[in-house]
C-alpha cells in the first residue's frame, strides 16, 4: 500500500516538473462529439423536417487573441439547419427543449435581446455550447443549430 502511494506521488511530481498534462482530444474526436449532439437535437425535432449540415466551417484556433484564448488546438463549430413546416411553432419547441436534453446542460442567458426565438445552452463536461434559434433560410422556416466544441489537437494534415 505504501509503495503504491509512493509511486503515485512520484509520478505526479515528475509530471508536474516536466509540464506534462493529459493528452488533448483530437480535433476529429471533438468534431464527432459535437456532430453527435447536433444529431441528437435534430432527432428531437418532429417530422416533417429536413436536416442540412454545413460542412464548410474550418477549424478555429483556441489561441486566437480576439477570443482571449491561450489554449492549444482548435475548436469545431458545427452549424446545421433543420427546416420545418411553416406552421411549426419554433418558440414553443424551444421553451420545452432544455428538459429534453437532460441535466448535463444548463441555459445561459447571452443578455442580447433578439426578436426571434432563441436558446443558448452550455455543457460543462466535456465543454460545449449549443445555440438554437428560429430562422428563415433561403425563404424557408428553420431552426438554426450552432454548437461549439472544446479544443482539440489538429493532426499535421489538418493544419492550414
């Protein structure tokens, strides 16, 4: 028992001296986490619907000075449109939505007044933000989904 404890203490000491920390998830992993959340949200929207992911968003650096960021890696921004019928009540759907996701998410007030239905949610572990808002896209009624992942490490072939 004493040897196990000593080994643990020495390991922690060596890791702290060399500045090692647990490996960051890969960018592909945080993208998959984010897309899974977006899919689960899209699945909660009743039929008829059309789900259109936007795959053109590039990785964004977690160390960008405009974001006051100091972390290594990049975050993934997932943006999907869920087109709904014109008679679908988006505001009512969003009012009931937080309970559908479960306790790991909490609502965060952005304190920006808008004249359309919107909800902003945060999950602490693993970190992610999720915004749903009523939108008109190309003349069609939709729920715009925007999710931002935690930081992930880009592989060499993913770097710009």
